[in-house]
C-alpha cells in the first residue's frame, strides 16, 4: 500500500522477539518504509551491543524489503523529526502497556505534533512476550525457540553458555 509514509518503530530490542516481528510485519503492510530503530538509552544495561541488535533485526527481517534498521541516542522525537518521519509505531500487548504508552504518546505529540503515534496489536499468542522474560528463560537454559527467531536463539545460547 504505497502511501509515502515513513514510520519509525523504536525500542530496545534486547533482543528482538517474535512479538516485535509481528508488529514489524503489520507495519510493513501499512507504511511505505519502516525504520526499526534501536534506542541506545544509556540508563538501561542491555545484554546485546547495538551492532549485535542491528544484526539480529536485519537477519529477522530479510524477506521484507521496506524495512531498514537504525539506532538513535537521546529523544525519540528529535530523531523522528530529523528523519522526517510521519508515524511512530508502538506495540500494545495488554492493558498494562497502556498507561505508559499513552503518556509517552501524548508527550511525544507535544514535542512534534505532526508525527502520529500508531498502536498495533500483535497476534494474541505474543501478548505475554517481552525481551526480559526471554532473557530469563535463556539464562537458565530453557528453550526459547517459540519466542525468538533461530538466529536470535543461537545468539542467546552463546551469551549464556
Ligand atoms: P521499550 O524498551 O521501548 O519498551 P521494547 O523493545 O521492549 O522497547 O519494545 C518496543 C515496542 O515493541 C514497544 O512498543 C512494546 O510495547 C512493543 N512490544 C514488545 N514486545 C511485544 C510483543 N510481544 N508484542 C507486541 N508488541 C511488543
């Protein structure tokens, strides 16, 4: 559906999960171009470096030709304005996400009122999934093959050998 719209899907992606991928697939059908962009927020201590996270997202989105991967520092909206984005995509898993996302979206609208935040819901089978729980399972050598792509599963195995 070519509509000339550029969407940014920001997040930590530490690592990318099948839930994130579900959102990326949906966004790729809605917008001309989608930039999956890693927030390199120094207050979080990620398991994977930025280059590793970029690689994992690139590998997982190979079949989608309107997806690119990037990273940014500082305020999302400064970055989004610089990129000339039209839309910010966020995933909504459950009502527990709502309050935080609602606050963020309204603040972001104050910062750049022309950029619209859009929420997409994943398939319900991913609503319980986040990167933190995947890391917990992997850390204790549990099987994560239904949560993340195979390449990511192998990267997790390497980290927690
Ligand atoms: P953040 O640290 O910004 O929450 P995440 O990488 O955890 O970054 O998430 C990025 C976005 O993806 C957020 O909008 C989050 O709600 C969404 N998301 C994360 N996991 C899932 C999932 N399993 N299903 C749908 N959306 C998800």
